[in-house]
C-alpha cells in the first residue's frame, strides 16, 4: 500500500457525516485552530482528533507529538505499568524499564520512514485540516540524529513550526535554533507563568528561526497586565498563539471559561485582524469542564467566541 492509498484507507474510517463539508475556521483573515491537547480527556488517536476537528469545523491544528508518533507506529514511550503518570519515586527496576523504553523509542525514531507522516498529512489535508504545527520537545540529552528526526517529521507533516516548552538553558536554545534554521522550520517556545517580557530575548537573539509560541492566558497572568503591547512589539518573532482566559497575577487561580478572566482575547483577535498577522491562534481548552456540558460543547463555545470577536 503506497502513501496515498494508506491515507485514503485511514480517511475512509471516519464517519461519512464528518466529511460532507470541508472545515473552515479562518475568520476575517485570522486562522483560528486548536492544539489537540484540548481533547486529552477523549480518545486521542490521530483519527479521533481529525474527527473532532471536522465535526467542529476546525481547519488548522497544533498536533501533539504522541498522536503523530503513535499513528506512525511508535513503541510505548513508557512501560504500561506507568500509565496515568504521576511523580512517585521510582524503584531501580522501574528506572531501568523507563530507560529501556526510551532507548526503544529512540531506535524506532531513527529507523521509521517519513512516508508514514506524509500519509498522516495527506489524511488531514484531504479532510480539510492543516497540521500547521507539531509539538515535539527537544532536550540536551537527545542526539543530533534525533533533532534531525523531529524537524523531518515537521517537514513531512507540512508544519511551519515545532513547539516545545521555553528552555532556560541558552546552550539548548542555540542548538535548537541552529537545527531550525537548517530546516527552515520555526522552533516555537511556549510559556507558562514563569516568564516576563524579556524571557525570550536570548533565544530570539540566537537564531531567526527561534520564535515565540505565546500563551496569551498564561502570559496575562504572568505579567499582571494586558499582553497586547508585548504582541505589538514582538509581532515579527511570534509564530503562534495559545488562547485561554486567566485572571491577572500568577496566583490568580485556574483557567476560566472565556470571558470570565482578565485575558483580552477579543482585543488580541481584533489586533490580529487589524494588523493582518498570519500566525494561527489556537484554542487551548484548559478550564474545568463542569457537569451538564462536554469538551466538544465547550470547544464550540470557544470557536464561536473567536468568530464573533472577528466579525
């Protein structure tokens, strides 16, 4: 089975009702998308995630790396006994099992064909969903061959950016930036509330392909004010947004349903429209889903919020 046939077979597994019309979540020139982390409480194979996006009408995603690698046939990244995560102290036997799993994942990564990722790209493309970004972390302990693998995956998926958490190690961002520049694919560094307005300066100075994956909700909480001036000042170095709502102050509490916090999501989207910023603004659903509603229902609310803000 060649790459195109493989993609068609996978696409055929989706419900016909989701394929009647191509999704379109670009409103007034602003590309609204979603990071597939939004669906973490639901079955999250690449096929599942595509089904959710087509049902919602979302035409652009930041795809979590596990979904992409599992589609391509990756071995488990951690032993089955560790399902559910947690920070408990590991026994020597468990540490050895984790080490073995990591070695098997590395061996697989360096041998897998990019045709599997090209098939994934085709499946999403044929359904009308672009994989604009893939989230795959890079660490100091990874080999150059693994770095090549990550950027080749992004290229095969048609992504313009690889996202990861913002490192504090300048040597690491310099190394990542060099690979990003070699492949002409942005490394987008994501923030939580550990940042301020200068936190990206070192990374941005090291490579023109080091960029900002700005979580506007976390950033609002971190700096205790509107992120709009920062966005205007750094527009040339932003590669994507995460959209969520939080109150001012890093101790301001949890993520909130949109409109209940201090994050100026509407103002941010209107700025994107006015200035014709071309990077995607991705919904990141992190607030608690209460009784009487669902992830899909809340995603629709967020998407409608964006559409109305850009009308």
